[in-house]
């Protein structure tokens, strides 16, 4: 999927049930949910700054996001792309709890880290003197940088890193991020062409999906949702929304200027959902995708098996 043109960001607040974690109220924030939930996981000052950056026209994208989303039969196979805009950024389902590293989460919940610095240093090993990667915040699409957390310690976090090769793990300083949580988890079973949505460790729903073909397969591994973009044409081959994943195609490294990022998105060919059809992305019927957009925060884990 090639992205281009001027971009704007809409902030979105999903509605989910939450356990009784300690909440921090964001004065004057109208989140559409329980008090104290900050859209995008950012403190009000940084949220206002991000919005001003967008309104000032800082966010202009030259390049691409999802390189594995086209495929036979959908009118997108290496053809013209829409002019997508970053869409509603689903807010984290939890609350900032950065000063309580010993807090135990309920079953099925996961920690999520939002970068709190303009450039986040990620280290190959805890305590290294030089970072292995330095990631921009916001990311190249203007979305706050999000990392899935594997392990939480007082001074360090073991995190999934959205770089090649897939399933790369690194360490970040807890002082450089803000912690939130998600009660959701996704599992994609390629052999069954099925997406299972878990909430609080229990199955919430199961949905049919289209996946990559044999020549351009959807990669297996454990990823997470990094961003939520909105194409200009909701009736186009990518549907009304497209989540970016932290994973990359094992086959496609360049596509229409993209780096082969795998996505989870809608389609204008619902009849092909349930088959091997894409260049690696995961396709949902648009009505099913819209259900997920109302639920899933960024940082939600995604496991691809089968």
C-alpha cells in the first residue's frame, strides 16, 4: 500500500471494560470513556503538541506503509494506491501506571509502552552503552511510537521492536516511555483462515480472514498493532481502515516504495475473504474490521500461527 499526499490524524477512543486499576485524570480531556483515560496514551500536554504538529502540516508522508496488502482479484495488484490518511488512533485500553512496576495485570492483559521522547533508544541487551536502534516518535506516519512489552523491570523493559528481522527483541529504559495496558489479544490461524479475538484471556469472537498466497505468505510470529490508518476511499481495496503490524513480509522488501510492512485491513472483495489471496496482509470483511476498530488499542499483541 503506497501512501502519499497531505495527512491528518484523528484521535479515537475505543470503549472497553477495565479492571480497577489506579487511574490518572487528564484535566479537560473528553475521551468518550471512563475518566482519566488519555487518548493515545499521551499526557495532555504532549497530546496537544502532537495535534498542533499535525495541524501545522508537519505530517507529510512521502513513501509507503503496507507493502503486502495487494493481491489478485482486488484491483490493487501492483496498481495505483489510494491516498490514505492516518485514521483514528485507537487509545490504549489501560491507564498510565509507570510508577508502579510491580503491579500484576489480570489474566489476558498485556503491557504496552508509548515512547515519551522524540527519539527512542532501543538496546540489544540491557545495560548496553550504545543503542542497537533509534526509533522516531512519532513514527514516519505521524502516529505515536508504540512498543509491545515482553517483560517489565523497574529500570528496563524487554520489548518487541518493529524492525527486520521479524520477532526482534530489545530493551528500552522505563524512563523513556509511558506504560499502558490492553486486555485484548489476536490470533491468526493461517490454516483455518480465522482470526480469534481474545479479551481478558477469553474468546470474544472469531472472524474469517484472507491471508497471503503461497508465494507471498503472511509471516508467522508474534507481533502487535503499531498504527491505524484510514484510506481516502473507504470503498477501495484496503477498506475503511488499515492497522499496521510490527511484522514484515519475508518475501517482499520493496513494494511501491514500501518496506513490506504487514497490515490488517478491510477489502472491496469480501468474496475472497477466507482464501489465500494477498501479498501477505490479513484481510477482513469491512463490517468485521469496523467492529475491531471500535475495540482494539494500539499495542495489542497479534500471534500468527498455522
